[in-house]
């Protein structure tokens, strides 16, 4: 530390004055040497404190990033859980639309509700998996049946029995499919 007069001072000691030497001790260091040694000690301590501060700042920054990542993961998990509970409703609406052949008010009401649900899914980043004609992928499809066929390629999805759903890159539910087995 320095006084108002620009002279160094450490821990309340005036570095300008020499410490008295003991009678039988080796000759005491001069005032300038003492100041130089104490100045070097203070520089080392300062560097250690700067290093410690930098480490603490990095640790704090890492903790903040980890907390934000965990919060985003939790939010996505909660969204995925809520969406999973809506999937049976989407299935029921789709079956109702397939069953009713007419163009009455009831059908148009069910179509409207189904479109609204699909719009909500789209806004939240949900995509519907209808892999008909695509190669079978056990990570995205659940094979319910292997159907023998003489047409088409082996291990292709012949029919989608129940669509699958994906939230961004997370699979909510695999598509239930019938897979071709070449005979």
C-alpha cells in the first residue's frame, strides 16, 4: 500500500524505517533491500489473489451456465411430459375423423378441434412421424407386425398403425408400424 506521500507501506508498517538489528545478528538489510523484499512479497500475494479471483469467476460462470442448462432441460422435460398426455386425445380425434364419413356439423367441429391441437403441437415444436414407405428404424418405430410381401423392399414400413411424435430432437412416442418382410 502507499501513503498519501507516495511511499510504500504494508500492513500498517512504515517501510521507510529500518527495523532495529539485534546485537549479535548478521547485519540487517538496508531499508531499500527490505522495501524490495516486501514489495516482491506483495506482488506475489497480489498475483495469487488475481489467480484466485479468476478461478472463482470462472467457477461462478460455469455454475450459472450449468443452472441455466438444467433449467432448460427441466422445462423441456416438463413440456414433453405434458405433451405425452395429449397424444391419446390426438389419436382419438384422428380416429373419429376416419370413422365419420359425412360432412356434417359434428365432423367439422371435430376437424376444427383436431386442427387446433395440431397447431399447438406445431408451435411447441412437435412433429408427427408417419413413416410409411421409409426404412424401418427401431429408434423411431415400433414394429407391431412383420407382413410378408413380394412387392417393395425388405424392412420398409408398409403401414402406420399409430403415428409417432417427436418434440424437437426428443422422441415422445414411436410410430407403431407394420413392416415388410420380403418372401
